[in-house]
C-alpha cells in the first residue's frame, strides 16, 4: 500500500517535471526565435508601427529669359503647426531635447520657453502661442492640431527645425509666382493649384520643371510625439530644372506696350507682334494684345490665356507675294526688272477672277514694282510662269502647312491644301497669300529665310533645360532647310528694301541711319460660312538692317474698326524696330541702298 502511494507520487512528479521541461524547451525555442531567427523581422515590424512617413517636397524649377532674368519661380512657404495635447501630455508642459549649446546630452525645456523661442522666429510673442494651445485644449482636450503661423519662409523653417521641439510640425505650401506679371505671360503660361501646369511653357516643359519629391520617416512614441534622433531620410528630393527661353524680358515688355497701343488705336479685335533673330530663328519677343497675367489668370479674357501667335492662323495676304517673287528669282524665271502688264482685274480662265486692291488702268510694272504697288494681278501673271507643283514645293520649304516646334504645347500648322486638291482659283490666289493660312510665327519664318541668305532656321522659343545637377539639354526644333539660293535671297532682299523705302508706307518706316526692307499685307479672312468677312487682317513684315540683315519683325492687326489697320501694323513694326536697335545697340547701316526699277508710277501704292 505504501509502495503504491510512493509510486503514485513519483509518477505524478515525473509528469510534472516532464511538463516543466517541455514548457521550458518551448520558451527556449521561442526565445531563440525572437532573439536570433525573427529578431530582424520583428524589429522591422515594430519600426513600421512606430514609423511615420513624411514627404520632402521638391521645388519646381524656374523659367528664365535669355539673360537669366526670372519669369516664373516657386515661392517656398511653410505652415507651422503644433499638437496641443502633446504640449501638455504629462501635465508638466516640459520635454527634453539635445543640448543646443554644448552639442552633447539633453536639456529640459519648458513649454513657455519653447513658445518664446518659436515666437522669436515667427514674429509672435510667447503668450500668443500659449493662447493658441490653451484655446485648442479648452475646446478639445485631445486636440492634436493647431496652426502657429502660416506662410513662413525657408530660413524661418530651418531655424524652427533646429529647435528640436517634438510637438512642432510643418507643412509645405509652394506657390508659383511670376515676378513680371503679364510680361511674357502668353508664352510662360501658368500653373494652378499644387503648381499643376495649365498653359504655355509651364505645360510644355513640365518634364524639365517638375522635381521629384523625397521622403523621410521618424519614429513616434505612444503619445504620438517624435522620438529624438529617429529622423531618417529614405529618399532624397530632387528639385526641378531651369528652362531658359529665347525671349528677352525687356524687349518683350516693349513689344507688348507697342502692340497694345496700336491695337487700341485701330480699335482692332486683336494684335500680334513678333521679333525674331534672323541668323538663328530665335524668337526675341512674341507679344499679343491683352496678354494674361499668370498671377491673376481669372482677370483676363480666356481667349488670351494661350499663345495665339502659335495657334491662331490667318490668311496672310500680300506679305506672301515675297514667296512667289523669291521662287521666280530662284528658278531663273524672272529678275527684279522683268516687266508685266497688269490691269486692275484679271480673268485668266473661266471661273477665275480677281483684282488689285485699288482701281487703275493697265500698268507696266517690274517684278519689284508688283511688290511696291502690291499688285495681285501682276504677281499672279508673273508667278504663272511656275507650275502649281513648283510653287507648292516652295510654300512647303518656306514652312507653310507644317507646325512649328518652337517649344509650346500647341503649335498650329496653318492651312495649305495639297496641290492635287487646288482648284483653279486657289492655284492663282495662293500666289498673293490667299487660299492658305499661317501663324504670325510662320510668317516671320518666311522673312527669316530671305534675311538668312535662303536658309530657313526653324523658330524656337525654348532655348534649353538645365537640370538641378547642372546638365543642360537643348530641344530639337528641326533641321535647317535650304529654300532658295543665297543669290536669290539677296536679290529678294533688294526688292524688299525698294518696297519699303519707295512704297506707300515709306514715310512711316523711316529710322534715320538704318536701312529697312519689308512688305505690307491685307488679308481677307473666312467668315466660317463659306464666304469672307468684310473686314481684314493688316500686316507688315520686315527685315533690318538691310546691309547685314539681323532681325525680322512681323506685326498684324486684326479687324480694325476705329482706325487704319495698315498704319497700326507699320507703326508697330517701326516702334518695335527702334526698341530692338536700342536693346542690342545696333550700329547704323552702311550706305549703299540702290533703288530698283519699278515701272509705271500711278501715284498710289499698297
């Protein structure tokens, strides 16, 4: 009986011991797993639960003019915030931070001391900040958010961060600003909320301008406050690049003043003015009436929000007679002295009928004279020496019917129907700038070709993109195109100089000491219903100085109702030329103008 009792106790003890061993072994296995096998993963999981991700905002790049003057930039502003409940988390309103004076160890800081330090940077008094906290807690004891100051700058932000106040947080408020207002607003474009690009270069060059946000994390305790020394950057922010434009800010301002004034003087619906470097096709100014101010987009008419010089083509009229004249010279089909008998009206074949702009009898004019007197009949009779296919080829080589690639979001091709689709009337009227359309920038390209000895350089508005690391990339605007021979170009230049110097508008073009060449144009425009409007677009396209052509200027005034459109366009050219001469300190021309034979002089010209 005793033995059975002892045996029973020994058995129970063995069972208990075995259970203890098993439990201990299980704990040991778990301990090994926790400390060795799964430690890294568990630590990572723990950090993820404590870690708070934060975005490091990148800064959008600047848009600058050819001289580096800023046209668009980002105003870096920041909101300062705090967590009221964490200011007084333990009832003492105290916290520890690194010793800023000694650089080692920590020091105890009271909330009142922190309030004073914050206020010294933000321009507030300590009691003001204390009131922000107290007011928030009075409403909600668990209040976790209140603004301290909105819109501090970057230097203030850095100073606040150096205080190492755990319950102080920050939020970026970047805003796009345009220091020159409406100057170049049509080209620069604008950005909306969160700097989202909406128009102009802001939109077309967004890939260059946009930065890449960075990221950082910090660990927080149970109270939600950042743990000292826990901030880790996980991704570096990369700021956007700088876009350099070809325009000159000061010349752009002058051009806008000029075209606004002349558009108003003529009571016109719109006005455009383009200044181009004849040697390289760079656009130095692209001015339009009533350009948008990117700082206040809603204050301007929505029709003025985009660069109309690139997207609103129109029938250019007589400025394109120069294309026909240049093609005749280049083909050897005529010289400046080639004569033509031009009546007021001409019907070269059944169903084709057109007239000159002024009533006259038959006149014998040279090719130069048809430009001087802007004779539709004269240029068409001479141009008919060339086949429609040849003339179409020249129009294409001059860039008509092809969109420019200057660097804006949208650039219209204008209208140039395939020669196979030309009817008889179109075949004739295209010789004097009707039956087709072009933007003012394309028209400038025509005159740039002639000024540049027959080589067309595609127009450009965007010069380069320089990334934050200093790498510069230049956009592809297209390859140069040899359109006419240098000899034909120089001969055409001489005809343009005679047209400007001895034509109707010679008195309005005179700039003492400078030789100018150019051509007027009065274009009928479609009414959108199969007919033509009764009002016109008036233009003047010119080159200077003619002894060494360097600049092309084109001015167009659309649908004037209160003044003479040709006068407005020519005056705009003249005033813009004077501004260009002053800006680039252009020396006077050398002597050497020789008037080419014109033929009959009816006493009027157009």
